C-alpha cells in the first residue's frame, strides 16, 4: 500500500471496543487521546454498560461514540433519558444501528424511526452514524441495504461499514452506494490484528455475550479471522488501496474492530506507521 494513502487512513482510525470489565483500563493504557473510541451495546446486557463506559472514557478526555441500537430502546422516555445522559457526558456523536436483538424492546424496530425522533428532539448530536453492509447481509438483499442508507441519509452524517474481507467487494460496494446517490463519508470497517488463539478462546468462552453473538452470527467472518495465516489487516488495506483512497470514494477513515485486543491493535497501527515512515525517509 502506498505510504501516503496508508498513513492517512491509519491516522484517522476509530477503535470499536466491547464494554467489558477491563476495557477502561486497556483503553487508558494503550489508546492515544486522538483516537476515537466506539463502544458497542449488547442485546443481553442492554445499554447501561455502554452508557457507563462511554461516560467514564469521555471523562478521561476521549472522544467516545456509543452504539445506541434502536431495538434496545424501550420507549420514547428511554430514548430521551439516553440523549440527556450522553449530553451530560459531553458526547456529541452516536452510532445508531438497528441492533441484533431478535425482537425490539420498544417501538423502534429499526434505526430510521430513532433517527427521525432525534431530529424531532432538536438533533442533539452533531454527528450521527448509520450502518453500511459491504458484504451481503444474510437476511436483506444488497439493493435494500443501499436503499436503507438512502432513506437515512438526511438524518445521518456518516456511514460505518461492517466488516469486509474482500477488497474487490469493498471497492464495488463503495462505487455502488455512490452511484445510488449516497454521499455520506464512510468509515471502512476492518478487523484488527486478532490473534487466532485469543479469538478462539473468546468465541468459546461462556458468558462473553456480545463477542460470541457477533462471531456466531457471522460464521464466514469467524472462519476468515481464525484461519492460520488467513487474515492480516495490512494485506486488505494494500489490496483495497485504490478503492479506499480515490477522491470519489469519500472514505473518512478506518473503523477497526478490536475484539477488545486493544493493546495488540494499537501496537499494530504504530508499527505499520513506523514502517511506512521508514519507507519514505
């Protein structure tokens, strides 16, 4: 990958973390304050762990983006409470997916009604992210996922791409959404340098919750991540360079799925930046 293109992308990263017991400590120890941290939400544990960790990390000076899945919101009062709590913590950026809960906890089956309601509440967040699906969604046709982005376009400010391991598919997806008139900047979803042994342990540990659900719902992703020598993020970035760095692509940066291997992810990023700097010196 060209040094300029790679350096630009690696300098504009977001780290997705899970709200587990040691997450705060790991972030404080390894993540620079200029790296955005996004906090997932579990359909089993609900929003409370997400909101709690978001508030604590924001108090430490991080720019934090909580996930607020539509299907976890119990009612309008709950939504207003979430907005007030995040505003009190100084959070001005939220990511609003539909969520993985099998059935909605309240009146919001998808992200669009929540986005509309946030608009009615005065658009309390300066930045609002929505989901993009570079690889086919198991239950939704590709054209429908693109149309869903168009429907949410007026209520959002950026797109977070779900995981993709195929540079060709990634480039075609970016081209397709641009041709359909979706102009929002994209944060490309990339899995970090996950260690195979840790990934397998995480996937099989009872009670992990969010991580296990994520991997079991996306078995092809798990297989690609777990295969010995089967995945390296820098290879994907290199092969997708043209698609990611073209001015027409509108790629704002990388959204890195850390699977809570936070130290390893930041070490990988710093090492790659150092190698790129050496190559151009």
